[in-house]
C-alpha cells in the first residue's frame, strides 16, 4: 500500500487529493479544505488494485446480487405493525448505566452510547461510529422509531472527537442533527461514496471512500470495507449512496465496525486481509420478519458466526435495544446472542453485551 501526504490547500474550496485522483474513480472529489484540521495530520491512499463496490449504473449493489423482497402479504402487515409500535411504544430497552468519565477517556476503551453509536479511544485518537443522539431515527421529529433509552453519554459530555465513521445513509445511522452538532466542534467525517451531500448539508467536512480505500486520520488508518446492505432515505433514489463497514487500524490496535450488514463472506475476507481484529462491533438486532431482514441484517446466531469468521479477540453487540425497528422483542437479541456465543465457547469476556453508557477497556 502506498502512502502519500494529502494535498494541503486551504485556499481551495474543493480539491482532489492526489491519493484519490485516478481517472477511473467515481468522482471522489469531496475532500474539502483541511484548514480546520489543526494538528490532525492526514494522508490517504487507495489500494493499488481495489475492486470497489459493485454498481449497476448509478446504483450500488451487493456482491451477492439484489435483495430478495417478499410480496405485499408480508411487507404491508409489517409496515402496519411498525406504525403501530412507533405510536404506542414497546418495552425492552437496553439497560443503561451512568457513564464513567474517567473510564471513557482511557486509551484504549470503548463506550456504547446506544444503537450503532460507539465512542472509541485507541492509539491516541478518539472517534464515534454512526452517531445518533436524536429522539427519533426519522426524517421528521414527530413520527418514526423513537428512542427506547437515552444516549449513554450526552453530546455535550463527549470528549473532543477527532473523526466520525458513517456506515450508510439510513436515519438510524446518519443523523443530521448529530452531525451538525459534531461538525460545529470541528469533527471530520469518513463515509462511503456519494454520502458527501448529506454530511455537507449538515455543515460537516467529509472524506468519501469506496470499498478497498483508506484514509489516514492522525495515528490511525481508516479502511472502507464491504458490507451487505442497502441505502436510501426516501422511497425514491435508493442505492445511490454507498454502504460500508470500517476497519480502524492503529500501531497497536485494530477495531472493526460492521455498520449494518447481512451475513456474507466478507467477514472471513477481513480476517485474511487484516489479521487479528481486537474488537469487532457487530449488529445483532432488527432481524424479524426474516423474509424482509435476513439479507440486510444479522440475527444473533449469524452475528456469532461472523465473530467466529473474524476471529476477533472481542466482539461487541450493537444495533439492539435502542430503536424499535423490527418485529422481534427489543430485548431478545442479546439473550440469543449470548446463548449462541456460549454454544460457540465465546465467554462474556469474548462476546460482549454492554449496557448503554458502559465502557470496556481492550
Ligand atoms: Zn440500515
């Protein structure tokens, strides 16, 4: 892998860093001025021969093809049930503990803020994954899936955040109000191709990457890796922003955030490419009805299979107990996850189920 220093050009409104400039790339020209970066030294490169995410015209697809979609006899009753639960609410929130500021600032450490939002400290950098601090995962403030549990750490209690990874554009992962608040403090964003419009609309600076590409953020390298999912924030124009997972690789630690994904052979491929992952954050919830969800989300047993494929030192469960998105009881995923982990001889020290607000050292 070659490394080039990023072009520093504070006077330009937009520029294309030399690391992202090959002519056959997909307009990865979204890197904006680095003037606000301060001490954060940044360099980036693309892999010599990365395959990139598959596309069909201007729509991204999955290596496994298109998502199977059941008929209206399955989908319509599901949407009706979720409209109902978003109005009346359901029990089953993840347990929450008061956050421990000293623990949260340890290096390395990991704090579950809820859903797929993790605060990670490693190799001297501090970052957030898929930050959502809003009341609802929705385009509107008065409807849509409501939080079952408040964020484990409020936005204004966070330490300075060096960067944020965004896995995809769904409302429970790309929350514009949270991006806006973080951008005001100078946080930078790393996201998949074509995600830039959203981040910039919220005032953030963003580096957009294809699968197989990476960017240096201070002491760590952030790699964009495949996920099996989809994208879209309305009923039209879906698939035009890329979904991804992230491997954050530092001098002493490797962290993986799977984003949203179904079970696929990408986990084994990551192990081959990166070797030992120290912590893998895997989604374990939002799996029923399986006819709709299986291709795009892991169920708890599949999450354990993924953990075994990855061979990670630790796995942390996420994407459960925070927003009520699907049919299974919100508190079922961790029970099934722990049972499957025990059956696979992954004890509580290997397969973590955290409370919201809880911090672990790793
Ligand atoms: Zn999603």
